[in-house]
């Protein structure tokens, strides 16, 4: 059995792979175990790595650094691709208030960390690690480690092991967020069932979903007018899909003239249907969507890179192929197919027309599941390349000793966000399926966490036994609870926000999926998930940026 001892004890590529596989497999498996309904999830890989490191299993330091940084790049880049399309739209309408509240939580967390540092004298690099663990944000830890490498270039042995601070603060970070939700509910006497009813009554999410309705045209103001003229006159955003004229069902086009007693099939948001009916006629008992005639309805996937990023209006599909596109399904959301809507790879279009016309349009739109499942490796690696280059550019700011760099966390994240939103302009379609994005992200994060754990393992137990670890835990609890409680009570008492939204806000502000799962279990509703998704893109960026800036500005 000496071969096994040699394999585990002697540094080699095989030994590195073996140790990483043990750490990751054990960490992922143990992370699924729930205690009081809460689990650490994939973050348990960090503690599996610490355990292996404490038992004396070591990996070549240069290999650990490479695997850690490469895992971090994969993780943040896949996050950027995921959140990119919704990053800019998250600042609109009601999302602006939620993002400002999330920004307040992030800033208060940074201020609490700095206050503890200046009052207690605790090393700031360690406190930044504690802060990242307290808010369960792994990319922030990676950004801080990158920034620390800029402050102490080449001095790996002298650098503070901020992974220790992250590790001791992380468990309460997960629990603390949930405790905050419970505290708000108990102290303020919130009835979750009542909050669900109030949320549904105020928001009416069903009103923004497209619906079909058949209308008998009786308003003489729209008699003998074309479809574009009627849409402009009515003043709502809707689509006239089919027209029944003199018993003949036909596809509506921009040249179609609507006459008295025609029956039109419209697609519009539910909340606007009443206004459209009032200005056009009355609801018809005849359901045109159930009458096919020569017309059929099909769903077509957008898989042609040439049309990705183009607006529906610019493609002129209606006039060129004599079809109507009534709805667009994107990432589980149903959208009205307006002329200004830009298509994205993976969109699923509801197309109405005769069979020959639809077949012709498929040639332009794609509709190839095989093509959609093909990985876009060139944009992926070009994006990572640009991210590493941009992250390495030094920016000299007045009053700062060290130049600011976005680093291997910030650079790829920003490039991925921009690439997912505007890549089509440079023929770089970085679309990845949900499953592909998830596996890239999970592989990246487990490699990163395993590396941090293995590097910190020998110091973790001694740090706890010396008493410092428990002090860091206390600091982490303060960083977790103070911002969340302040903003949580402010949101409820001053802004009168719904409790379900607040729960999603708190989970999103800490980018913590277990907390979101707990919030969803309370609500039995989508409200926490909507708030979580609204603030998640901005918070992820801010966590990475602030962790890095605290190191560069104050160390």
C-alpha cells in the first residue's frame, strides 16, 4: 500500500487531483445536510478543504493559487452572463427603490467593518475576509485576495490569510440573515398570510402577462382604418393578430383595413384589455384563437446569431413572410412582441400564419435546438481574455499609494455583463443554456472554495483555540445583523414595504440562496424571488468592488 501513501503524500498532478476530488465530493455531499431546516450548501466545500488541510494534506502552493484564481474567473464570468441582460433594467421603476436599499445595506456593512477595525485594531485584511463571510459573498473574498496581492506583490508568505476570517464568519452569515427575517416578523407582529394578500392586491402580477381577446368592432372612429392607425388611435401597446371579415379569417398586417362588425383577435397585457375594448368595440363571444382556417400557431426558437440583438421591427417579418409574432418567451417571462423588442438567443416566439409562411420564417429565425445547445466557446474565452486584461489595467487615483485594478474578479464580471448585453454588436453571442451556465459556475466556485480551504486548513483550528476565531465570529455577527436590521426596520416602518419584498431584499443583498429559500417557504409566493432578482446584479458587483477598494484604500 506504499503506492497509496506516496500518492497522497508526495506533491504531483495526480495527488492534487485526488485531494481536490475528495474535498469537493465530501463538501458538496455534506453541504446538503440540513440542521433546523438550514444547510450551508456548496459553501461546505470550504470546510471540507479546511479539514483536509488541518489533517496535513497539502498541495503545491503555486497550483493552489492557479486553481483558486481560475475557479474565481469561471464563477464571476458565469454570474455576469447570467445577470447581464437584467442588470440595467433592474434600475427601472420600482426596482430603483429596492436597489437603493440594497446599496444602503452594502455601504452599512462596509462602514461597520471599518468601524470595528479602527475601534478594535483588528487587521483590516482579516476584517474584509470576515465581512465577505458575514454576507456569504465568495466573489468579494476573491476580489479582496486579488487586491491584497497588489499590495504585497510576491510576498505570499507574509500576506494575511483572509480566508480564515471568511470561514469563521460564514456559518453565522447564513443563519443571521434568516434570524433577521424572523426578528422582523416577530417584533413587528407581521402576518405572512395577510402580507401575501396585500402583495397580490397591490402588484397584480397577472396584469402584466399577455392575454388574447376577441373583439367585435363597433366603434365608428376606427372604421376603415389600417392596423397601425388603430393602434396609434387607441393608445395602448397591443397586437392585432387575426381578423374575421365577412366570414373569412385572415392574418392581420400593416395594410389590413378594419371594417364595421369585423372581429379582431388582440394580444395585450391583461391590465390594458378593458381600455382597448372600450375604444374599439365589445367582447365577442366568438373566440378567434380557436378558429384556425388556414392559419396555425407555432413556437419558434431564435437560434440564428444573425438576428440576435435586432429589433422585431427592423426584421420586418410580418411584411416579408406574412406572419404575426404575438408573444416572446424569455427566461420564463412572457413578453408582448413589440416592434422595439430586441431578440436574444434562446427566445421562443409565438408565430401565427399559414404553414408555408411559417416554414419560410424558420429559415431566418433558426429554430434549431441542436444549435442552441452548442457551447459558444469563442465568445466565452475572448470574454475571459478581455476580462483578465481589463482587470489588470492599473488606474492611478489621486491620494492613493497603490493603483486601483478591477482584478480577476471585477474585470471578468464587468466584461461578462457587457458581453451578454451588447456582444451581438461585435458578433460575439455569449448565450449559454441555463444548465451550461450553472455547471460552469458551480465548477468555478467549488475549485475556489476548495483552494481557500486547503490553504487555510493548518491555521484554522489554532486560530479558534487561541480565541481570535471566536472574536472574529462576533465581529461577523455584527456585520451581518446591523445593516440588515437597520434597513429592514426602515423599509417596513418608514417606507411601508411589503414584508415579502423585504425578505427578498435581505436575501439578495447578501447574495444568499439559502436565505431566499427560507423566505420562499414563508411566503409560498414569488414576491421574495422577484425582489432578490431585482437587487442581485447590482449587489454582486458592489460586493466585489467594495471588498477590493477597502484593501487598496486602507491597507
